[in-house]
C-alpha cells in the first residue's frame, strides 16, 4: 500500500468550460430531461421575440374581443378561460409533481355547487361563498390525497377516479340539496362593489381577470422555493429526500392547491352559464381535462391555454367538422403521443433545441 | 473538544438469510474525519443506509447530538443536521449549479407554507456564493448540472450536502469513479471543509490512498462487524486488516 | 349532454321483476346472487383480458370497454345487414375483432408507444377510447339497438325461484371458457410461455421465449375475450355507442380489486363487482348502487393495494 501520493490539485481540472451541445449528447440523459436542461440555457432571442409577439397579439385580441364578438363568442371565451383554469390546476399536480388526478371535474363541480348554494340558501355574498368553497375544496383535496399518497403515489389516480364518480352520484341523487339531475337554474351574476357583472361583456372581463390571477399565482408558486423543490423531486427524488425535501408533503400540497384551483374555476363557471347540472362534472370531463393538458403540453405554463383552446374554441372555428371534431381530436391525441408526447407547447422546446444546437 | 456528535449502537440488518450488518457500534467525535473501509460485501453501504433512514434496521440505535434519531425519515434527518452524499445519482441535472445549491439550502429555511411565498433566493445568495467559491465552481455556476463532468458533479454533490450546515456529513465513496486529476480536488476540498468549517465527516471509501490522506481515524468492517479501528498508520500495518482484504 | 352516469346504465337484476319481498329472505338474495354472477361473468372476461394485457406488455388499455361495445355493434350490424342471429353474427365479428383489436391495435399503436413509456400509452388508449366511441356513433348512430340473448328469454322455475335461462347459459359458458383458458395457460407450451412472459418479461426473453409473439397472442386472446363478453353482456344493456365507459370502468376496477398478478384475481374481481352491484341496489339503495363497487375499489387500494388476491410483487405501473 505504499504508492506515490496524489499529485497536488491541478487547478485547471475543474476549470474546464462546458460545451453545451456536445456535453448534452455525451451526458446520456433522456430526451425529456435534455429538454429541461435546455430550458435552463435560455431562449434564443429570435424565439423569445416571436413568443412575446404572439403573446402580445393574443392579449390584445382578448382585450378588444367584445368589440368583435357577439354573446355566443364571449361566453365561449369565458368557457375557455374556466377550463384553462381547471387544467392549470391539473398542471400544477401533473406537470410538476407528477400526479394524475381524475377528480378535477368533481372539484369544479364542488366549487360550483357549494358557492351557488351558499349564495342562494345561506344568503352569503358571492365573494365570501367563493372563498369558503375554495378553502373547503383545498382541504378536501388534502384529506383525500393524504391516505392515498401514504400508500403509494400512483394510487392517488385511482382514488381520484373513485372520488369523481362518488361526488357526481351524490350530486345526482340528493335532490333536496342539489336539485338532482335537473341541477340548479337561474344562477345570478354577482356584483363587485356595486358594479353589476350581469352583462356578458362585464362577465367576460371578469373571467379573463380570474384566469390572469390564477396564472400569475401558479407562475409565482413555481418560481418560489417550493417550485424549485418540485424540480428537485422530478430530477432526483432520492437526493431531494436526503437534503430534507419530503416528497409526500410537497406532492400533497400540489394536489390540494390544484384541486382548490379547479374549485375556483367552478365558482366562476356557475354564474357564467347561469345553470349547473351534475352531467357537466362527470368522470369523462376529468378525462378530457387530462387530455387537454397532455395535448397542450404539461409542465408548461402555456399548455393549459392551448389544450383548452383545442376543445372550446377550435371546434367553433372548424365548424365544418362539427360532427367529426371529437374523433379528429382523439386521432390527434394518439398521433401526438406517438410523435410528440410533450404536447404542443413541447414543440417549442424541440425548436429551441434545434436552434441551440446550431450555436 | 472531544464531544461525541454521532453514536451508532448495535445496528443489525438482515435480508432474509443474509446478515448484512451484525451488530456494529461506533462513535464519531465532533470535527473528526472517520473513514470506513472494508472488503466488498462487508456491509458498509447497508450500515450507512440504516443510519441515514433509507432502510429500517432490525436492531440498534442512532444518536445524533444526544437525540435518538433511530428510524427517522431521511428528510427529517437532514433537517436536524445529518447530511449525506450518494455513490450514484447525485445532482439535479436540469437545474444550474447555483440552483442546486439553493435547493439544497432551502429545506432549512422554514416550513412548506413559508416556502410558497418566499423570494426565490430566500436571502441565501451570500451563502451560495461562498460555497461556490470554496468549491471553485464559479465558472460553472450557471451551467445545468447535467452537463458537468462526473468529477465536477461529485464536488457539487458534496457542496450540496453542506449547504444546510450539517453537523455530520456521511459520504458514500466520494472518490469513486473520479479521474486522477479531479481526485486531488475532491481530497483538498474535504480536508479544507473539515478544517475551516469543523464539519464532522464519515467517509466510506475503497480508494485506500485517498482515505488515508483524509481521515483522522479509520474503522474497518468485515462480514458485517467491526474488525478494528485506529489511525491510518496503525491500520496500514495491521495484519488482521491485510488478511481481511486478501482473504475475502 | 345529459348522459347517464357510467355505472348507472347497468340494468337491475334481470329476473327479479318488481322488487316485492317474498316469504323468505333467502329467495331475493339467491336470485340477485345468480343474476349478479351472470353479469359479473361477462365483466370477468373483459377484466381478465385487461389484466393479461397489463401483465404481459404493460398496456393499460383504457379502451377495453369501447372494444366490447364496438364488438357488440359489429354484431348488431351483421344481424341487421345479413338477417342472422347473434351466434352467427359472433362468428362473423370474431375474425374482424381479432384483426382490429388484436393485430392492428398492437402493431399500430402499442408497439410505437411502449418505447415512449407507460404514461404515453395510457393517454393514447384514452384517445383511442374516444375515437372508437365517436366512430361508433357516426357509423351506427346514437340510438340503442336491441340485442337478442343467445339462449332466448325463457325462465327456469326452481321452487319459487325465478332464474333466467340466459343467465345460466352465461355462467356455464364463462365457466367453460375460463376452464379452457386455465388449461391453455398451464398445460400447453404456448400458454405457459405466455404466462411466463406475463410473470417476468425479461426472464422469459432470456429463456428463449419469443416475447413479441407471446404479446401478440395476448392481444389476440383479449380481442376474443371481449367479443365473447360483448355477446353475453349486451342483451342486458342493449347495444349503444356509449356503453364502453361503464364496461371499461368495471374491467379496470375488477382487475385492480382482484389483483393483477393472476387471471384468478381479475376473474373474481369481475364477479365481486357484478354481485355487489346487484346486492347493493336491492338491499341498500338503488340510486347509489354504483357507489358500492367504487367504495370497494377505494378500500382495496388503501388497504391492500396489490389487490385481494394479488401478491406483493413489482408491478409495471
């Protein structure tokens, strides 16, 4: 065991600069992870410019919308906004914490029914009812998630499946409370400090504002230390645990918050259509939310917007395919999974990668 | 100061008929570097995993700074000052070096709810910068960790384990797979670490040369039990140790 | 948009008639039990196919229910276009099912998606389920079709028990099929190879088994099972493009409740659900009948996640 001792530290050893694309190829990381790594390397200016321009156009279009759209169009965009909110909640759970929830529609329903009943039967103001509904649903999410996660993280999906079915069963059958299959009609539009939101135009802006608030909140959460913890859990859960980051706590919080967001969408939804029924919150709707997220692109802030668009607004633009739209959408889902499982927003990453590789 | 910071008493673990660890006890004093060596299959990694909450031992206790932490989850142990590095899978590859260090530090900055609303850097900027400087990772600070070389990742791994200012860090083969030019770096950082920050280190290693240069005291394991312990000099000339390695 | 809840489209116990209490409490129970077993038998076939697919290739086939309803509609089409009875229609539909739900499904969809990971496959089968449902609706319309039972509408009277002949035939037929299946899986070379592939694909490969071919056979087997299942269950529901939802759910739940590790598990799961549904409707509440299988599912997951009969092994999920 008498060997020459280690040479003194070579200062250049750890000083090697890193060549991005070569290193990425050599790293042996799989393609999704490479995508994440690339995200870190920043967006090339061209892409960033294009992205901002597109975003700007869309925002301007939305704000000026009412000048061009009639009632039907306005309500449709509001529906898009409400769905995008629900899917954003799912995004928080799935895109970042890796949990599939099949109960988003149920939570949306709970939000809608709880707030509506509190306003109608308990005489509360819409805003207080909103607060209560969202808090209750967030807690409910935590309650459901807790036992399921302790068993094994995948089982949360099955439990949420069962939960959705049970909730809609209750909504259908407890006629005395929920109006049964007939639902609740004539839901009034709320007023905000005296400003009546009863016209479609005013409610339209209300929906857009709520969507903006939810998106900003989610963005903020993802940028926070908590959001960073999620990236660690995604990259290397064992290491994260050894550093003090608990998988179960973080996942549970994501699930609770995501469910709360869905319930908020429900609260906004009720006065929009002015009528709620159990059929709108059944399991197929939850499955649809899942598809919206995957097609739009999970783990991206834009994914939910794109996904909701494909299901609410695009069918309108493509009126001529009315009967066949859903079949085409389903076909697109299958094709997407084969060729671009990261979804449409994920295509942006592929572009980015190509541009960076050329550097 | 010769205060005992970590006490391991009679840890035993079997996997079916295989007795991986058969009653191992040892103590670690504050500020010391304890090396743990032994031939393959002697139970070093299992022992580590038992202490660090990855596996539940069949028997035995772990006492950290006077508190019985037996059976605690890894994330709880990290929060009370027991850190570790892994042999494989060390870093968060999609995050930059700086982000990795921030992530490693944040569990010590308050509970879950607080973390939702705090600023992204949690006021930890200075600490992170200091660590980057100490580990000479400045030029890599904004590179995604997945692009670092293996040796660089190892350094980052150790740095991450230190961000929470742990009292004890248990390192699982820090020199494993690192090429010669980087090895000296790793060795120097560990020694520096121990001297300037007074962090207690427990190091599993196969690379004898490496461990003899770093450790104050060596614990030798064989067939799931403690064979002997002593200074590097004593161990090197201990015939029992040589036999254990050659006979294995 | 007012579609019925998935499980609520299940029929009430067929031979019960009005739910009047008889002299002894045993009679309704027995009738419900038998009728539940008959329904459950058909579910069991779909559940077994589902479990086999999962075990052998890691495919979680969200479209399993739609396979059954589409097969039923194919048979309806054959009956209407060619004026034949259900058994002949079955003989015609079977090869089509084998090709479409067996070969095409595997080669076109599953093969390409397996390398993308389990999750992509699940989403794709979800998309497939919607696709099949929509195509069914476009081709066959939204109205339900009557589907004759293979053994007619006769009833047997045993004392004061009234049992549908068709139920008895169903139970007998399914028992026969399961027995043949077990024989096939345990006693023939191909069958044992398939089982081996299901237990541990890597080891099977090392042992020289043509894993890819075994997986194909599993898909073909599943296609056959769902076609038979369609033949047996559709008379109770009528054939409709939207039936797939309820059936798929039951297959899925049966497989989880029973435990994936063996055919037995999915089988028993199917029976359990059929019986529980019937008993629950009668003894507790008709409106909440669908809740009982769900509650069973949730309880099993929380307390025995490997299923009632499953072994605690690694799962492909």
